C-alpha cells in the first residue's frame, strides 16, 4: 500500500482563502452603527477559526455562544495552534492587501490600529462551505467588540 505523503489543503488554495478572508471582513468589519470594528489582528484570528472548525467550536463554547454538545464538522487537516498559528497575521495581511488592490476592501489606519472593511462584493458563492462560514461568522459577530487579549486567551481552551 502506498502512503500519501502530502495532501493539498484546500483551505490554503488562493481563491478559497481570499474569499474566506473577504467574507470575514464583510461580515465583521463594521458594527450595526457602521463604525469600523475589525482590526487586522482580529480578522486574522477569526479567519484562523473559520479554517479550524474544532477550534471554532471550542472558542464559541468558551464565550457561551454554543453548547458544548453542539455538533461541528471537523476537517481532515491538522492545525498548528499550539505553535501560535492563531496569532499569525502575515498571511491574512497579504490576502487583505490583494483584496484592497482589487477594490474589494478598505484598510484604514487609526492611530496604532489598522481597521478593515468591505467596499464591494465579489460574485456570490453559494455552497455548503460558505453557508457554514456565514453561520459561524454570525455567532462571532457579537465577539468582535471584545479586546484582542480576551479573544486570544480563549482561542486555545
């Protein structure tokens, strides 16, 4: 039997990751008043959570947004959260810069914070994966206002 030495992680495919990042920014970038609330660091954290359903589930349970027994669909791929990948901003930032260059998002610097928000919408994608992401983001929306330290503290429960 031949062992599979490597699998392609669909979550890192360029267009999938760009759309997922745009969706995070579109859904969480502004509060109900229209004020900018999503920083680059929070966007990267929420993007990480979308990529890792098991960690998303634990995170939402920690904030009482889900019941411990709520079902979730895990992915085949492993994550490296124990090595701090949930704090990594570089890949998210690169994706955000591509989206800004294409006119899909706006990056606003306010003091030491870098806020991101959606400007225009790409073609609508209607798949079960995207619907799952939208549901997860709706559960995360009330948590955007929490400090980054509080969010990160609850990332690895």
